[in-house]
């Protein structure tokens, strides 16, 4: 079953409650956290996660695009993050292990993320303790970019490793997902799709979510 995680980066921040209520048929709420250092943009922080938690019954999928995430993972868990993911490029291997362990110790689900230029092999040291692997299909930092088809080989490789080592682990893709690219990512092995503009850029969010699931 394919799951949809709409990214509120493309929502109207002045009407966040209204926009989150409009995606109640999705499976997660994707929250993009950016520090202006790991990526050239600044977005949502801990207080916003805390505020949106009571607004939705959906689990919060918190994507941390921040340097040395170990410094903040516990705060994002306490604020209401249900799945918290960290970029493998954001710290040493040891630092990422420590971040994942702290998320787990909070009773939350954890995962790692890879940027487009980062090889699939970099997730291997973490694969057995992850609940989710996230493959970026755009350079992180901004919504509304075009899907990078050349990332599908990475998705296929990681899917093959997960099938062997950790089949319960979710494989998520993020960036440029729309009704045309969704089937490509699913065919390659993704089972959770993040979509910002393809959901919040549409008037009928319910129909947009259904279209990503392949329902017309
Ligand atoms: C990019 C973010 C994405 C982004 C996706 O750094 O991680 O979640 O919001 O936006 P779309 O779906 O518009 O590419
Ligand atoms: Zn994201």
C-alpha cells in the first residue's frame, strides 16, 4: 500500500491549520526543517511542530535538513515528531548513529536521508536500525523542483538491500513527485511519496492525494 506524505513547505503558513485539515486523507504530514546551513533556506522549527501536532491525527514525518541533527532530535521528538529523519551528510557516521539512537530512545521511529549526489552505500551502516530511508529526488532546500529520474537506480539498490536486511523499513522519496512521476518512483521500490506542490498547489487536495495513489 502506497502512502502519501504531503509537505507543508508548500502550504500557506498563515493558514496552516486549514491546510493541514485539508490533507486528512493522506498518511503523514511531512515537515521540512531547514537551518540555513545544511541547505540554503530556513523553514520550520520546534515551536511550529509543537503547534501543528494537536491539529492533525496523522503522524508527523519530520525531515531534518540541519547540521549535526543530534543536537535537536530529542526536541523534535518531544514536540510531536513521529518519524524523524536525519541526513547522512549532516554529521559523522558516529554522530548519525547517536542521533538515531536518541530518536529511538524517545520511542519514535527514525530514519536516514540521502541527497542526490550521495551514493546508496552511505545508508548501509544505518539500515538495520532505520524505520525509514528517504531518497531525495531533488536537491534539498526548496519545493517545486523537477524530479531527478537518475535517482531511481539508487531507490532500486536500496529497495534490494532492504528486502534482504530490513523488509519492514519504509522507503520514501521526496522532491518533484506528481501524478506522472509517482508511478516511476513506486516501480523503483518506493512505498511512501512526499509531495509538496503536487498537493498544496492544487485546489482540491483530496483529489490530488488520490491522484498520487493512482486513483482517478
Ligand atoms: C525539499 C523538501 C521537500 C519539498 C518537496 O527540500 O524536502 O519535501 O517540499 O516539494 P515538491 O513536492 O514541490 O518538490
Ligand atoms: Zn522533505
